C-alpha cells in the first residue's frame, strides 16, 4: 500500500486530494496544526477514529514552522509521496503578515526538502506553486516559460519555494515537482476568497440573512477552475516518469464582476453595483435591487490584474484536462451556499 503525506490536509485542496488518494487505495497521512477550535471540518466526512475502526486516514500534529515536527513525521511514516499544500494562502493577508507568510510558505518547503535529505527516505515531492508567481502581466497566456514577476509577500514566498524545489531536484536528483496552479475553487473554498465570498453573501442576501456585499477590485481577471479537477493533476505529476513543473489552468479568464453577475443571476436576483442607482444599506430604495458596494479596504497595495494559463504541457505529458466548466463551477458553488444558508436558517428556527 502506497503512503502519502499531505501538509495542509485541512484546507480546500488537502481535503479533495485526501479523497482522491483514499479512493486509489493509499494510506493517507495528514499534518494538522493544533488549534483552539476544531479545524478538521473539511475532512470530517472521511475521518474515522483509529481507535474504533481500521482507517487509512491518519492525522499527525505538526507545523511547517517547526522542522523537528516535520522530521519526526517523515521518519515515522516514510511516505512514498509528499504533497506540500500547507500555506498562509491569502494574498491580501500576506501584506499584513509578510514575515509569517515567508516562514510558512517559503521556509516550510525547504524544511521538508531538507527533512527528506536528512532522513534519506525515497519519496516524491509536490510543491503547491501558484499562478501568483506571474503577477504583473509579462505575457499571456502564461505558461511554464513565462518569466515571474511576484506582486505580494505571498508570491515572493512562493517564488522561493518554487526555486528551492527545482534546486533540490537538480542538486540531489530528488523527484520534486512544482504544480503552477491557477485559481481553483469549490464549495469548500475558504470564505474570504472572492468567489466563495460572493456565493456565500449572495445566498444569504437571497434569504434575508445579509444586506450587502462589499468587494474590492472587481475588474481583476482570473482563470478559475474546480479544485476537484486540479488535485488529479497534482497526483499525475508524481506518477510521471520524470519530475517537472507544470501549469494547471482552464485557459479561460473572467472578471470578478462577471463572476458576481452569474451568481446573482443563478439566484434570480437583480444586481446593481454601487454608483449605478440610489441605495441605502445595500438595497436600492426605488427598485429593491441588490447593491454590491466597493470597499477600498479590499484593494491590495499591488494587484495582479490578469491571469490566464496555458496548460498544454500538462495535457501533453500528463493527459490532464479540466472537466468542469466555469458556468458549472459557479452553479455548484452558488447552489451549495444556498443550501448551507437554508440549513442555518432552519437550525436557528
Ligand atoms: P487553504 O488556505 O484552504 O489551506 C491551507 C492549508 O495550510 C490548511 O490546511 C492550513 O491549516 C494549512 N496551514 C497553514 N499554515 C500552516 C502551518 N504553519 N503549518 C502547517 N499547515 C499550515 O489553501 P488551498 O487548499 O486553497 O491551497 C492549497 C495550497 O495551494 C496552498 O499552498 C496555496 O497557497 C496553493 N495554491 C492554491 C491555489 C488556489 O486557487 N486554491 C492556487 C495555487 C496555489 P488550517 O486549516 O489549520 O488553517
Ligand atoms: P487570489 O484570490 O488573490 O487570486 O489568490 P482571491 O480570491 O483572494 O482574489 C481574486 C481577485 O479578486 C479580487 N477581489 C477580492 N478578493 C478578495 N479576497 N476579497 C474581496 O472582497 C475582493 N474583491 C475583489 C482580488 O483583488 C483579486 O484580484 C488565490 C489564493 O488561493 C492563492 O493562494 C493562490 O495562489 C492564487 O489564488 C492562485
């Protein structure tokens, strides 16, 4: 039985990857952080108490900031594959906590790579690299050869992790890959990322649980895919005959504005933007239409205006292609958040 270690197993991607690997018969080990409240909500449906049943999903306390915990886990498990998905993954927040972001997102990667070297285990390593590396537009669509131009502390930290992964591959012959993944979303997306923020708010506005949605730069363009499709690409990278770096993207790009418009249309709600009508507390007083307001608090000191990926290499070498369309993604997320809000409403009487 193959063993995999996932850092960031409690996050969006970690939960989908754990499902995928369990389905393929792996024993899956996840590194989790100690937290004052439960942080395993995304994997509760696949977790079984090892005291009470045979389970192939095992969790270990550790932290990417703590090399000794990483080394201990590596020695104990000796995984065949390691997926380094753990990160302070919020770009806007990285401007508030730049040093912490570098500790986890940059040095976290080298701590694992050094751990592999020191323990001498024979393993394959996946690094969660990001389209944020491209940052300011140099070339579109962006592909493996497009130069990087990071625009945030998050992207700078991820740039270090990208290069150190390549460096350990070249220096020590490690099987180490970078997946340069463009934005990918799902009903499990963190609530403060823009897609989920919109679907959650729209559902709550529909049910009268919230009045208004506040957004930042709605003209930013992103290449949005479905997280469930993207974890398949991660796995395929580690099954390849040679280690490499791959762009994973849909090849389509849309504005934040258009995403919100599709979501509101799905819920049969009219949507008008701030400045397009008279409004009070989020509802246009004459038309009753929903208003989305722009709050400069959500602007970033430096923005990434346009991301559009070219995943030709992943298609050619890994046979990977996205399965879920943009519209299907919007509908899946909107419907899931409507159901969640309805459940909350029922639970509160
Ligand atoms: P999430 O923010 O949903 O999950 C991040 C995970 O990292 C959580 O499990 C979190 O634990 C864990 N984590 C945070 N800090 C630490 C730490 N110090 N030590 C150990 N674990 C830690 O991210 P996603 O699932 O969306 O993304 C997965 C990875 O892919 C990240 O590295 C992200 O930067 C990268 N990425 C994501 C893209 C996307 O569009 N989703 C695109 C490209 C790259 P906890 O639950 O306790 O907070
Ligand atoms: P991003 O995702 O920064 O691309 O990073 P996010 O959803 O946070 O922002 C996308 C775009 O939307 C604009 N935006 C807003 N963003 C947020 N969060 N909140 C708002 O209110 C808002 N209004 C407008 C942003 O300015 C931005 O242009 C994600 C993360 O998952 C990273 O970890 C990952 O590496 C990249 O995707 C690829």
